[in-house]
């Protein structure tokens, strides 16, 4: 009986191999494939491809295997059936009625998806429990749905791989990962670029026809359900096959060829997608416009004095050893502050502090994710294609703001209200010499409120004060980098703190509660002996939203930043264009630090400073200078926009880039400058030249 159970796997496997074979033939003769392959090369490509496809299919089979493993009539017998139905019902009620359950804490549609899944599970389980005479029919329906989803994924993946290859001449890479992240933009692009309705109808028609064929050929498998012994045999077989497949793919996916097209066509897209997802990199030199490396480096480094990557920064005045507290605030767009035009009064403390600070009014974040902001503030380099360096494997022993402070005898720490293993922050900061203070350091009585992202910002503020008091007793100056968490979906926080209830779960509430927590932090700090000898930097990690009419909408990258220190920092507004990567070099300039620098950001008060900014997504790399935005993208695309400015109604000092006009005739000097900046940075990261 057991051998019959492999029939669904055989039919699905043959279909998958056939689809993959057809796709590979299409790639071989696609116009984008400029390499001319002989008969033996084609035979090699098809053979290795078939082997790769076979192993990949085995790795997808456990989902169907688990379906058969859980097929049973005994679970509907008394009392097991009622117990299982009761557990499912309690889980459904937990998701539906408990306001702060684990699913709702994740925000988005997670709770709704879980509720729908459990609800359907209850309905089908209840029908099969109370209508045993209909059990086989219901099981057949569920089996058909399972097969349909399998076939749909196979067909949809094949279509996706075709369109991806059609655009890039490659299998999946980090751009495909990027597409999963920017679903709104990608779906919009697909809707505008392709005949979506006919395409989807064709996919559904093919999927339905193939599913119906496989279903009719294999539905007899549900008449005789496997017993425990057969289930164990089925499970054991797939464990062995999966182990063999994983081991074999580690070799077959590394088989090299004489050209890129041959390697890509013989590959399977799913392992390449997995590799891209786990390695977080996009090869600049393969996808972006490049120039001669030495020429690019020379052009990029001419803005520094001396014109070298590693250079001595010296000050005319004695060094000032003040404590430094860097607070990067989650998702704080500039337009949440009254100073930048907001009229809702949701940041009363930050607006009052801005009046007493060095306020940067024309500053832009390098990206739209927390790790990108942390990278900009810690490494002070332009963003590189793919994921932030923080999430890459080679992320340790870098030249960082922390390493500069440590060289001056500072105690250096990273503070985070959540578990810092998230987004690889712990690995990055610990690997670069920072001490870590996160949720693991909290006692239960120290937590007044927490959600999935971490303890409330006011609790982290109290922990930060405790940490700094301990550091101050050591007699050493300290540098602490605190990353806030409360201004993040689901925007929940303790009740009674602000006039926006926590259960409203609004972005405005999250912003106002973070502002409240920062006020509490400064109220506590002001009572400490170390307060007057401390410099505070408050800056957003990125904006709250990144969607716009262009690849890099300027208003979605503008963030607030200020430096405050009573009696030391003179209140003023710095209105020139600058980047997030310039903030810490500017601070070091204010402290008159002498150090050997590899930072690519600049002290904005130095005579060499050139007003400019870098803005990026995972794949679009933008450079702002002289009222132009230049964007380079895969595959070697270059776009340029002119930027118009309009004074703010609140103050003429707050100029806002409000219009991006696409230019057909490009300023080639700025195009070359853009390429030199990103090419040089990518090369230095790749060759570890930005290490300590």
C-alpha cells in the first residue's frame, strides 16, 4: 500500500521537471542570451539542470508528505475529536478577543490571516467530525486544494522566473528578494507593464487543468489511509531524501561554466533565491554602471583632505572628552515635528529641544529600514546595493564611531529595548566592540509595558539612566547608542501617558509616546552629575514611509536631527543639504577629536564639506547634489531628476524639495560622481578596506 502513496509525488515531480525543462529551453534561445552554446554545452546545461531540479523538488515534498502524515480517522473518534475542536476554538477566540495577543503584536495582517486559517480549520474539522458520512468527500476537496496550491506555485514560479530572466538575463538574486519587500511598488509595476488579467487567467486555467488531471489519477490514495508504521516509513524516507538532496545541491549548485548565461540557465532559481535572501548582497559590479576603479576612487576621494581613504583628521583646539548619547528614533519622519511644518503638536518635547540645539534642517536618511540608519550612524558610509552591512556575514572589525570613541578611552555600548538578535544587531555591535544592553538585561519588575518589539521606550529610558550612572562611576567617559522601539507597528504603549489611547494603535500615538519617553529621559538625566558634561544627538533612523511617485521620493527620506548640550552647543540651524552619514563626523569635529579616519561622511563645518546626500532602497542608489537627484539601478540604468525647492510656511530656513522632474538630458558630471561614490564604496566594502 505504501508505494501507492508516492503517486502524487511522482505526478507532481514529473510536472515540475517538465516545466523546468521547457523554461530552460526558452532561456537557451531567448534573445537576451547572447552566448552561443554548442551541442555539448547545451547537453551539459540540461543535464545539470535536471539534476538540480530533481533535488530541489525533493526539498519541497515534505509539505505534501506532512499532509499525508496527518490524514487519520482516529482523530475524529471520541474524545479526541472534541478535544482537538475545543483547542482550535479556544485559539480562535484568543486571536479574536484578546487585544494584545501575540499575532496582533506583529501588526499588519498577521492576526487576520491566522484568524482566517484557524476559522477554516475549525469549519472543515467540525464538518468531518459531525458528518462522518461526508468525510471522504470533504477530504477529497481538501486534497484537491492542496494539489492546486502545489501546482499553482510551480506554474507561478516558472512564470516569475521567465519575467525575471527577461529583464535581467539571470535567475533569482537579491533583486527578487527586494521585490518581496516592496510589494506595493512591484505589484503596481506589474499592473502597468504586463497584461495582468489574461496572464493570471492563463495561469489559473493551466493550474486547474493540471490539478484536475493529477487529482483524478491519485484520489484513490485517500480511500486507504496509511497506518502508523507506514507513516513512519514515509517520514523516514523523506528525511533521508532531503539530507541527500541538501548535500548534493551543495556541490551541483557550485558547478562553474565558461560564461554567466550557461551557469544561470543550468541553475535552479529557488536555491539562488535562498542564497540571495541569506547573504543579503547584490553585486554592484555585475548590475550597476561602472568606470575605471582607480579613476572612480580618485574622483570620490578628492572631496577629502588629504585625498585618501585612510586619512588623519586633526583639530586646532584641544580635544573635549564629553560623554555622548546618540538616540536613533524609530521611523521619525521630519514632517512629524512642528519645526518641519506639522500642526498636530505630537512632538512638543522634541520641538522645544530643537530650539535649544544645533538643528539640521536639510538632512536625509540613507535608506528606509532601521539597519540602514544604524549603518549610516555607525559606519558613516554611503549605502551599498542589497541589504545593510549589519545583516551581512562579513560585518565585524569595521571602522566605526564606536571604535573612535574606544580609542579615546570611552566605554561604548548599544542600547535596545527589544532582543538585539533581531536584524542581526547583536552580532554586528558585539562584533565591533560594543557592549550590549537589551531586553535580556531587564528584570520583570523593570518592565511596565512591552510588545513584540520590546519594552516601552520609557522603561528603556530608565534602564539607560541606570547604565549611564554605572558608567559614570568608573571615571571613564561613555558613548551610548540607544535605538528606540515604540514608534513601530502595532503602536501600542502604556495607557495614561499621552492623550492618544494606546489601543487606537495610531502612528501619531507612537510618535507622541516616543516624544513623551524622551522627555522623561531628559528629566531623569538632568538630575545626574554627568548631565552637564554630556552631548546628546537625537536623529531618526528613517522615515515612516518610503512610497512615492518616483524611485526615491525626497520627502520620504527627510529626517530630523539635532545635537544638544547645555552650555556647550550653541543653538542654531544648519540649513545646507547633508546626509545621515555626516552627523557623527560633525560631532567629532565639535569635540575637536584627532583620529585616523575611514569615514566617508564629512564634518559639515569643515572647509572641505560639500553639500550632498545619499538615498537608497535595496537596489536604487541615489545621489543628491546641486539640486539634482541621480539614480543608478540594475541593469546599469541611470535616471536623473531636477529638484525644485519651496520655502516652508513656518520658516524660510526650512527649504523642502517638493518636485522631482525627470530629465532626458543628463548632467554627465553628476552621473560620473554618483557612479564613483557608489562604485568606490562597494569596492572598499567588498575588499574589507573599511575594516579597522
